[in-house]
C-alpha cells in the first residue's frame, strides 16, 4: 500500500508522468475495443484451424488424448479441441510458431522436415 502512495505522490510532483498516465487511462476504452477485435479474430482462426488441421494427431498416427492407451500423448499445441486450438492460435499470433511446426512436421512427411 505504501508503494502505491509513493507512486501517487510522484505523479503529483512529476507533470510529464502524470500526463502519460492520464493519457493511458483515457485510452483504455479504445484498447478494450481492440482487444475484443483481436479475440474475435483469434476465435475465427482457431475455428478455421480446427477445420483444416483437426484430427491430425489421431490413433492411426500413434497419438492419443488418453495417456493410458500406450500411444504418444497429443502435443500441447493442437487443433483437435477448441481451447487448445485457441491457445495454439494465440501462440502462433505471438510469433512463436516454430514450436507448433516442430510437433506437426513428422506427420507431414519428408516435404516439411529440414534436410
């Protein structure tokens, strides 16, 4: 609590910091609109990924959602279910797409693996 009071006292004495914080607080409603738009785009691409890539990690290829089957576990980033598809889409949007590619590359054959 004391740190918050120190920050508020600093805001009163430092005009440039006060202006920056006030501008940030005033822009929060517009940032909510942008976040809602990003969520909508992410959901659309997660559903598209489920349609295109869903079922790639199935029992025929040696993967299972249930670890008791004796097959390999499905990777964390997959498009078989909605929540993992949404997380996979957020990871890909953030720029860390190589991790999801590494999990999918053995399923695609020699065309996608590095030589």
